[in-house]
């Protein structure tokens, strides 16, 4: 079986496994990883003796991997569990993702996988397949998306207090951070060993992580991934970087969370996505008009599509109940569809700089989003806007929070209703995929709404 990429199929070459085994003669095990609907990495561990077989024939995993809720339980209403007899599908390696796990105490590697119906047909419920479908639309336009992610996360203590997180003690001072110190070098110094190990582990896996800054709350950091010209690779990088951060934190006797809003009174964790488009000559078609320093037609239409469809795809960007707790003034989370040039209070920001670096920064998603689905939704809306020539409203100047005109859905149930009724999202994502995604999320909503919270007991137990 040879490597093949035609917009849908990307099967690995067995020579990659052979070369890796020769390069790492002490290798013991390989973790086969597959990201589920929630972006949670699942899989199985194999002995080195089975690696070549995996590259040649794949490995069986249940299709119900894509019908799991956030706790890893099968949502039967997806039709991927008992309805099909918990049937297996074949998963093949993603070329180029076989890397050592530098945080392990013994020689263990990891390998990203993707699910297929057969060697010619990627599985429709795999979020990676959804992204491939959207990318095929850009092949028709002869445009190449160039993308980059920014991820925010919290360092937290391994011990919670009454089930709630707390910042970890500084390895240097022994104190827990309490104040907001945006871009603080001192806070970077406090956790320098952990942060250095994250960057070194990322580089060992060829992940283009290049910058870490202290963010807007105690123990919060942002890490940036360098832009790449393959959106699939960009999402693979996010999936693997999250794993690096978590495992390096464990080595330092700390923990991390990518939960959208772990602290009620602090900023949430956002995942910003930067997108530009290159033509066949490598020119950035988003470059600002040199005469007016304003967006050209293609960029305006892209902005128009992203803004017009924002309610339609919000549930993809904010897929969990907790996701909507990020929204609110003062935490730099946009609350309505708007854009601006060099304006961090808007949902879409056009950063300044050189023309070849002109891009759209989407600032709405939380770090709890599935990166493949986030990318697919953004590119779908951009393609929709360009092909339908959708004009955006005028850009916002000044504080967008003081100029709010339209509100986005403020909870998961309303966002799912918008997604379910969206003709645009059905066109790009497919009816079958959206049915499964919505079924999983409605199941979580039902479980949540049937749980009696501590606050309800405080309010009502002795007062009504």
C-alpha cells in the first residue's frame, strides 16, 4: 500500500514504519491515537512487532468512537453503537505522525490514526473526513488555506478543592499565583522548567510551537503554533500539542485544563484561528488593497461568509455546556458577529503587518473545541462567502462591546437549534454527520439538565 492523497485518501507507506523501527531499535510500544467527536484522544497501545502490520493493513476500532459523549460513553441515538452491533472499522495511520513520546520513562512512540469504511472511503463520522470534504471545495477554487492556531490553557494543581481547580504552587516561590499578570516575564520564570520542556517536547515531535506568553489570569498561558499550508496538519498539530502539554505537566507534578471556563471570575480558555489563502502562484489573496489599505473583494466576501453564518456554526466552535460561560464583557470574548482591523474586541480581527501576512483571526472558539471541526466550519463559511459574494457590514472601530447590535446564541441548546436548521452547514458537513454530532450534544444536555446542582439545594431546599 503506497501513500496516496487525492483530497480524500491518504494511506501510509509501510516504508515509514520500517525506517522508524530501524531508527529506534529500543522502541517497545506504540500508542495508536484517534481523536473522537469531542477532540478527546482515544486508542490502543501495540507492541513494536505489530507496527508494520498496522501500516500495511490498518487496525480495527469500533465506529462508536465517534458516538461517544464527553465521558466516553456511547450515545445510542447516534446509531453507531448497538444498532450496528458495535461494528469495527479499519483505521489507518496518518502519514508523518509517527513520533517518539519524549515524556515517557520507557521508549514509547505515538501514531495518529483516521478511520475508513474501506481503503477508498474515509469514514463519514470522522471529523478529519469532514475537514477533507471542505478542503476539496478549495481545490476547485485552486486556493490553499494557510492556517495557525493559538491555544490558551490553565496550569492547575493536581489536587482540587471541593471538586474545583486551583492554581499550582510555583516551583520557585512555593506560592500560588493570585493576580492577573498579562505577558508577565516573572510568571514565565516561575514555571520556566515546565514551559521549556513543553517547547522541547513539541520540537522533538516536529510540532511548530514557537511562543508562550502568560495570559489573562493566574496560571493561564497561551502557546502559538506557527502557520502551515495544510489545514489537516494544522489540526493534527493541535491534537498532539494538547497531549504534550498535559503529559509534561504530569511530569512536573502539575495538571492542565483546556476547559473553556474553569474559573467563574477569570478569563476562559480561547482557541484563536488565523487563516489566509494562497493562489497557485503563492500570492496571498487576502492582501489588503494597496491604495486603500482595506480588504479586497475576496477578503471582504470571506469576512461576509464568516459573519453571516456565525450563528449557524457556533455550536461547532462552542460545543459544550461550559463553553458559553466564556462569553462576557471584560474577558475579550466577542458576543456578536462583527469585524475590525487591529481590533481585539471584535469576533473577526484583521491583524496589521506586511501584505503577504494579511489574514483573518477568528476569536470566538474555546480551547475545548474539536480543532478539525473548528477548521472545517471556518473554511466552509469562508468558501460560502467567497462563492456567494457576501458583503460584510462596515468594520467596527473602538470597543465592540459598547456597539453590540446582534447577540449570538447564549447557550448550547439554542446554538444546536441554529446548527440543525442551517442549510449551509448541512451542505458542507453532511446530514449524517450533523445528526451524530447533535445527538451526542443533546445527550449531554439531557444528562446535565437532569442533575440537581449544589446551588439548587442552597437556593430551594429550605426556602420553598
